[in-house]
């Protein structure tokens, strides 16, 4: 597993007349970039009820073990405590 940091925005539907963009920065563990993108849109879709076309990824970077800040991701990739 590798660690990735994903930065972007997603469309928040607040009632029927207002559409705002919400920024996000997420760290996650995945096998490769394609799997990281899939995991991100799957999680956002289930937690925030947004479609894939409403998630805009601006940056997806591979992280070194010392750059990981999320303890769960650090554990998943086998990094030190």
C-alpha cells in the first residue's frame, strides 16, 4: 500500500437553489493512483451524497512515510509511529 494526499473541491447541495463548492484535503492508502481516485469518489459519494461528476480533484500526490499526518493511513502503509 502507498499513501496519497488528495486536494480538491466538491459541490455541496444546500437545498434546491444553492450550490457551493467545499474544499477538501484527504490522506488515504491505496495500491496506486487509480485506486486512490476510486476510493476517494466512493467515500465522498457515500458520506456526502455527491456524484462522481461533482468531485473535482486538483492535486493527487504520493507521500513519503515521514510526510503522512493521518495515523490510520500511517498504520495502513506500515509506517513507523
